[in-house]
């Protein structure tokens, strides 16, 4: 039977093969069984909006498969992408806990499987399962650290070039590439989306990439970017 | 650090008004046993960006400036923390270095608790863990507000953040 949007749906958390690698999902059996009862497993296509900035919180969305773009909008329509969420992350967590509106808009950039839990069910679940509560505290802590990192990057970087260099270095440090002399990264976002991550224009990002390629600091092969000169990129990131 | 007589959280008149502190008596009693109470002068650095997060600090009295710093030493104020707030929480729970610098703006009274003691305390006291979850949620809302104001202001080139 074909799965929606080409996804291999994980029907039960109890049999999920990647559960142990994910902070929130690696719960004791009793908590996991209780979670099974309150969750709704759903598949979404690319480009689906899970929730909108300013919307009253309905509940949390545990990202099982795919990636989600989290963004903030200004009143004039300008968008800032705050983060690209990966599987294992719980979206809408702080809004659901606090009862305040969602602070961000969440839009899928791949076909995704998401486990949705209604707010009242999730709050009761946290009250009844201290392990889950602790996991939530850990995940909120990571989100907060990421937000502080974002503030530092946006507020203290002089130029778009610095911010782009920092972003590329950050991306290249994932998936086991950190120790390599010439790390590779998959450019999953368009120049427009990268511009929205660092608070600049698409034209500036395109110009900066052209500049980096001309100086042979990076090399593009399709959607893969190879960092040829990590030291030079670090100098740009540190405004040297 | 200058030590002082260790007052009890159970006798603190501010306790009902401070979110983290308003715990059941049993949890407050256990917290009393774990904390170290200190009086510190204005200008003291409670912790700095990048330092290993060994403690959280409960601000009993006084104000703290929370800021982020670049490698070159430029500083950006995130916000001013007031009495009842728990500082360094996210770093301690995530097991990461402190993400910001905390500097006393006034003479202050603080209660610090070591990381391993806090983790055990939260595992043993569900109410305290729920309070921490609530506190972190509030902190995250404030952080995202800051991201919004800096990130979107910079893209409009209409405001320059306060940088030292």
C-alpha cells in the first residue's frame, strides 16, 4: 500500500526504530504507552503550514520525519527564518505550555510525518509523567540556547557576509563533517530562504556566494556545497 | 563570594510571588538543603558566555543584566532579570556552556544550586520540574521577541541594537 506523500509512516512510537536517538521520544515504556493514546499521527506534504505565528496554541507537533521551517514575520511581510527543525523536535512546545500564541510559523519543507497532541492532553501527560516533563525541560533548554545563538548572530554580526559564513560553518559541522578538512553540506534552502535566515536580501546572498566561489573558498556541485577553505571562511565569520 | 546566614525559602515572604519558589513545602525544604545563599556586590559577574554551566542561580533580590557577546568582545543586552528568576537554567539542563553573561546591576542576594543537585531535585519533585518547564517557556517567548526585534529591524535597517 502506498503511503501518503511517499512517506513510510511510523504507526507506533513503541516500534519506532529511531526512538532511542531522539531526546523527547526516548521515554520509559509507561509514558510512551500513555503518549500513544493521546497522539494523532498525520502526514503532510511539502509546503503545509502546521501553525501560524500569533495563532492560539492547539497543541504540540512531534516531528517524526521530514523537516520544518520555523519563521517570524514582520507587519510589512518581511520574513526571518529562525530555524530548520529536524526529526525528533517538538514544535509549538513553549506556546502549548504557556498558553500564549505560537511565536513562530511552522511550514514543512519536505513531506513530513507529525504526531499531534492536543494541548489539554499534553499538559495532563506532563503532570502525570515526570520523565516526560524532564525531557520537555531539556528540549525547551535547547531551543532557548538556539534562540540566544540566533540573537548573538543577528545582533552582533557586522555584515551579511559574516552571517552567511557563520551559517555555512554551522551547517558544515553536522552529519559527521565537522572534523573534515573540506566539509560538505547539502544546500536544502533557496537563496531567498537563506536570505530570510540571515536578515538580508536574495540578491545579497547570491552575490556573496558568487564571491565565495570566485575566491575558491567554496565550490558548488549541484545542491552540494564543498567548503574548500575552512580557515578563510572562519576569518570572514569573525569579521577579519 | 561572601557567605551569609542561610535563610530558609520556607520563611521567605516573597515566595508566593516568585514562580519557581512557590513550590510545595516538601520541595522547598529539600531545595533549602541543596542551595548556597550568598550576598554579592553590584558588578559581580555571576557567569560568562562560554563558561561551563556548573550552577543555576536563583535571584532572590536585585537585578541582573543578561547579555550575549561576540568573540571580539562586543556585547548585546538581551534583557534585565529581576527577583524570583532562575538564571543559567537552559545551559544546565542542556549540559551546554552558558549562552549569555550575567552581571549584577545592584547589590544582590542569590541562591545557587549545583547542576547535579538540581537535576536530581527535578527528577524527585514533579512540581518543581513543571515550574521549570513554565519558566523556560516564558524565557523562550522573550528570546523569540528579541530575535524578532533584532532580526527584522536589521532587515529593515530601521533600528540599531544597543551594543557595547
